[in-house]
């Protein structure tokens, strides 16, 4: 498979990892984090291309234990710039489905002109069988509606019995074109595009594990909250709350954190009920995994468990990565989940 670079352009930093596949594991070649222009992701483009390209080049030179020299890069799009959803469509054969999908995706994801978007999808083979209702789709990448319907268990007599379930994602063509342009400026070739929570799931969830989980990516400028079934995305959402709201006191009293992070816990309740009642009736979120810079906040797993009642742990993206003698800095350990997951992705998938 060779060497792959995982590139994550965040709210104010660039994170990069270079991995080489060795059997069922990966070898760490280099990892680094560096500053970049703040808030460069917009719905229709990546701004500050020259500045970001220079930041990427500088970060590559600073890689440890070795400078990052790979040229094929997997890149993540944040939840804030994508449209995604899990929904049911009528059972169709391959060619018929391919013909119908553009209009179906446009309708389900509330996209006016699908020709302005790149899109991709997967047919879901898991237990999720969404209730056929427009409310099963968050509008774009926004969190689900706050009014959750009553539970409804699927049955063989309803219209889902003659349907298939799709997870689809779409992003503006201009946005993706600007990402490719930025990579060209810094000498990288785009080997693939991924969604940030999907990359995190690839790094931290075991291959045969199919449990429904919440993946919480606590960033500086925003919090990603997504539901996965195993490694596969079912719901993506962005919460407009970041760790910058806490200030410097990340190790302060737990009660202070609960108060300051109230918007996150409120939205997690809505997202959980949305998934369990509408997207995957009968399923229950079994675990929360926390990644991002906020994973370094003191007692953060305990706080999430207390507030949600769901077992919570920190992301561990290095379980399948041989770091040699390089000591990964403790304060960066959890923040590289997305870039490691990107570098683990196979080309063309």
C-alpha cells in the first residue's frame, strides 16, 4: 500500500500523520501539528489557500520522528461543510438506482441543484432501517430537530420492508476543487476525501465491532457529534461550541465544565433520541468516544458519563500503530485520531 499522509485542516491548526502499512498494523513515519489561518472552511470553498499551503509545508518539515515526506494525502472535510443523512429509498436494481440517486439525494438532503455537488453513498447492511419521514434527515449538516417523535419499532408490514437504506454525503464542487488546488500548491496529491468523524471511527473502532456509538470531537472552534454503527456513519452533526469557551481553565472544577459545556450535552440528548427513534429504531447508543483537543480536559469522560448516562472513554488511535521509540506527547495523543484514521484509509475507498 505504501506511505499515506493523513491531513486534517482544523479551525486553527494543521495536523498531519504519515503511516506505512505493515501487515495488519501501521508504522509511524512522522506526525506534526502547526498553526494555520483560523476558520478557513466555508460551505463553498476553503479560503486562505496560499497561507494553508505554506502551513502544510512547514508542518511536514517539523514531523517527528521523521519529517513527513509522503506525497499522497487523504484529507478530511469537517461536518460543517457537508450535507449528509441516512434514509430509506425504494428497492431498485443497480442501473435504476444509479439513475434515481441524484434526485433522491437532492430531495433527502435538501439540496436545490445536485449538479453543483459531488456526492457519494453506501448501501447500509446493518440494523438501521429509518422511519420514512422527511424529519429523518437533518437539514444539511445541522443537528437534528429538537422535537423527537415517539418511538416506533419497524415491522415487516410497513413500507420499509420493500426498501433499502442509504447513507449519503454531498459537498459543493467548488469546495472540493479548492481543496485539490491547495494540495497542488504544497506538492501533495489528493488520494482520497473523507469525512472527519468517519476517519476517527476508522482509527478507534475495531474492525468487527458493530455497536452504535457517539463520536464526540471536541475542537477549539466547534464540536462534532456523530453516530456510527461500527465504523460506519449514520448521523453527522456540528455543535457551535468549542473548547475556547472554557478559556485557560481546562483543569478547573467539574461543575464549571458542566455549566460551560451545557450546549453540548443538550444537543447530545437530541441527537441520541433522533438516532434511536428515527434513524435506527430499536437501537441504543452503547458508548461515547471523545477525541480532539478537548479530550485533554480533566475528568472529561466522567463528566460525559454523568451527564448522558452512557459509558464514555477517550479515543485511542495508536492501538494499531507502531511508534517505535518515539514518545507521542501526551497532550497530542487524542487529537490525532482523525489524521491517523485518514492515513489508514485505503486508496480508492
